[in-house]
C-alpha cells in the first residue's frame, strides 16, 4: 500500500501539521522540475486534451496556491515559515521569469483563444497578489515580459464560465502587483464581472456559466473549485478598488456557507458530485478562503472552531486514502484510487494539484485565532445550534434549536439528507450538453453519497454503464440503454404524505424533488419522477415514484438502481450469497446452525440487499406500498418487475474498485396511444411504479440486528402530488 510520509501519517491537528502535509506534497514534485523551474512533468505518461507545454505549465502553476504563501512568510523572515525543509521554493520565482520570456527555451507560449494557459494564469495571479515582493521582478526588462504575457489574456476569446475569473484576477494582479494603471483594465474587468454576476442563482450560489437550456451546473465549481474561492480572493485584494462588489461577495459567502457545510459528513468526507473530482481535498478550499478573507459566517459555522474542524477532518479523511499516491509520492488521477474512467479530458498528470487551494490557510500566522482556537465537532455531531430571534445579532437573546436532518439547497435543485444512517443528496435538475466525460453520471443521477460515492461508465452495455442511483431504459430488448439525463421541469415541491400508525393515521409534509425525463426525442414517452427523502419513521429508506406517460410502439425495459457498494468480503474474496433471512446458504448437514452473516448478498423477485464492510445497500419494488392521490387522475401501478444484483465493471465506482448494485428491473408492453376519436388526455394509459432505496453506512455503527430491522420495516404511504 503506497502512502506519503508527512501526509498519510499526519494527525492534522495544528498549523505545523498542515505545513508538514503541504511541504510533503511539494517535495514529491522536486525531481520533476525542469532545470530553470518553469515546468513540472510527472513520470506518468497520460495526456490531456490540450498541448504538452500547457500540461507542464500546470505542474508549475498549481503548486503556487500554497507556494506563494510559504514564500511570503520566508521573505518576511517569519518564524511561521520554518519547517519547509529542503524545498527549493525559489525555483518558482526563477520559473516564472523563464516561463514568460519568449527568448527562453522554457517559454510557456503565446496564448490562443480559450487556451488552457488562461487557467494556469489564475494561480500565477494569486502568487503576485499574495507575495508581490517575491514574484514581481526588480529588473525592468523582466517586468515588461511578465506584464506582456499576462496582458495577452485581454484580447482573447474566453468561455462564458468560471474561466472569466482567471482574467479578472490576472488584471487585478496587473494593477496591484505590476503597476498597470487601473483605468487600462477596468473596462475588461467590469465586463467580465458583469457576466460572472449574471450566473448568480441565490443563497450565495452561482452556476458555472449561465443557467440555461444547454447546461444547469451548480457543483463544486460554484464554491471551492472556482467561483466562491475566486470571489473571496477578490474580497481580499480588491477592497479599495470595488468596495460595493466586495461587500456583496461578503454577503454571498455568508449565505453560501449556510448550506455548503451540509455537503461534509461528520467524519470529514464529502459528497462527490459533478466534474473534476480528482481535485480531491480542494472540496474544503471555500472554508480556507473564507477564513483568510475574514468573512463573518452564520450559525452553525459561526465559530472558527467549527470551520477549523470542517477543514482538518476533511484532510484527515483523505490522509487515510493512501491509494491516491503514485509510488513516488506524487498524486495520481482518480478519487480514492487511480481511475481514468472518472477523469476529465482536461486532466493531465499535473492537474490534480488544484487540491492545494485548501492549504491557503497557511497564510494565517501561528498566533491567528484559527490556529489557537479549539477544533469543534461537525454541527450535526453536536445536533444543536445557537441562533437568533427575529434577526437580532448574536448576543444574549439566543435560543437553541435542533438542526434539520433534511435540508433543501434550492439553487442546486438538491436535498441534502444527513441522517446518522447515511449522508447523501438527492438531485433532480442538473445536466450539461457540453461533452464532459461521463456527464450523465456526474450530474444527472438521483442520488450521490459521501459513503458509496457514485459510478461512471466504461462502455455501453448495462454492466459497463454501472447505472447506480439512476434510471436506465431500453426499447430494443436491452441491446442499447439510455440513462437519465437532461431533466425537464425540475422543481422542489412540498408534498403531503399520510400513513397509518398503531394509533391513527398520521400526516406529514416534506420537500420532494420532481423532474421529467424524455429518453427518446422521437417518442412522447416520458417518466416523471418524484424523490422523497428519508422520514424519521423509516430510517435508511428514500423513495422514488415514477409516473409514465406518452406513447411508444416498442416494449420498454426500465432498471432503477440503488447505491453501488463494495463487493469484497472481509477476507478479500467475493461476498457469499445469503437467503432471505440474512443467513448463509449452507449444505443440508449445516442447516440449523447459527449462520447469520454480517456480509453477503441475496435477492428475491421483489427486493435485493448487499451487506459488506462498507455497510448495506438494497432496493425493493414499492409499487404496491404507494398510493398516488392526484385530483382528476387515476394511476395504475405497474408491478411486472424483478429485483436482481447487477455486477458492474471493475473500477467504475469512485470509492470501491469492485461493487455490486441492487436493481429492480421492470418490463412494460408497448404503450399505445388512444384510438381514433378518443380523448387523448383521458384515454391515454397512466402507469406508475415505485421503488424504495435502502442504504446504511458502516460508519453509523449500527448492529446487524438494527440493520435487519430497518430493512424489514418498509415505508408504505399515500401521497398527494
């Protein structure tokens, strides 16, 4: 098992620990620097969709997210800079001078339209803003070459996305660090900032590009990877130039933090969703940026100790994932293990060092309250929060209220479910038409989990598609499959459920996610789905109800799937098959013995379940357990289904190399339209089917008896939709 000394064995309790981890990550890069320091090329031979010079520029530029702060401390003769070991940090200063020099053999090249070099200009701009005395050369000729190379971004075409922040920060660096007059670049900055501000969705969230019919993306680029992080850099360095916008970005960070903390589990893991997940612990970079920008945050992340805990627990979680390293200590492409299936076309071997953004907390000196305060638990581990009445600022007039376990994130069209049993999100409204690899898997599944992650495809056959937590359909007897993508009319709506208890009928209201999917444009066949988060009455379960409308001349197969779960046994073999009582299948002579197993899988016609060291994952046909109550409509349950365990290709899941996926397979005959002269709306067939998805994380610490009881206690209710 590969690990990196200084990171994998790091306690992540103090500033010294964080400094040791950062320097350990940087030390692994030392052998791969070019002689003048302008390029870094790791030994791995995979390529990205852009040119090799840009890839090696990535290797130089991305470590600057932490190198800049370390050099600033060293140049200030601060004791906070001790412990950088034998790192040649000055190579980044020499490298910058060589990289922007057209006469140098290490010149990074002339920018073109939508050039990857633009991306790498952002950490260079950050370095200039953070440590101008270090990175802005003293010789006039070198100054002119640096300014000319940075200026070249201003007359080039750029995508209308988070990329515009690269140009904003480059121009800010030109003004603040390089002596360029603000009037020269202000019109360009204002134009870019106006476009970026048009991405705003509310509650502190921005989409990555305009929320439109072509793409609806609000993922980690909305926060740590790009937009919020860049906004907070702007807050730090542009207070005097743009105070009104800086104040607005302050407010947006405050609002964003109110929901963003919920993407982090109590053990430090996060819910992987969207693209560029190989950036790994960059997930926590928003919190680092908020602290360094001195942003006041609301309850329950108001206390510095809470934010400190979110960052350090996250780093501790990654420290345990030793398979993220190559044998030479450099980071590999993947999530918790090397994985090119989940990578992006724009991932070079050096791309992964975007993760160093989280280490910008090293800009804070050792005596800063962030480092001296006590690390506090995750808000949900405390299960209570101090808040104010009627908007009164924190003070004596405080009350204590419990934190909700289910929370709506309206801008992202998601519901975060933070029960003890399982931390995951439900999603309904995101997708992109841009040709990102595995885009359907990264944006359009029903659910994403911090425990079970999600899976990406390796091919077009069903096991190769690894369709966990999504709906797959086929109209040619399974020869080809389509998975859910490009949802229509996604919305969050309050729904009313009623169910019988021992004493009476109980009614409750809760948020549901509703969206529609049209698999084939040639057909009117549609599936409208409502996702119902877990109720306290039935822990471990969430419910999906699928309404089928429209016509098709072909028979349809549908597969609804639960969470992919590790298929490895405790002795590194395959999981054994169990019977319906969670007992090992045994020979006749062994029957009657106590063979209750804590690991294995079993399936019946209506349900299936997998138990492994990761926890439990199952699915059940719930069509007979759900009654739709829709005024003016009558819906018939479709129950010709069969549960089965799908064995997907290896290395499709982000966390577990080998998995099993519980599924319910439904077959429907052709849905013919009404005959001639019939009322289309009243005669068209109305069918629905429902599934219950069960998942419990091993980290919940529940006994097998508890898990079995929860599995057998299944939701049954009436729903007004």
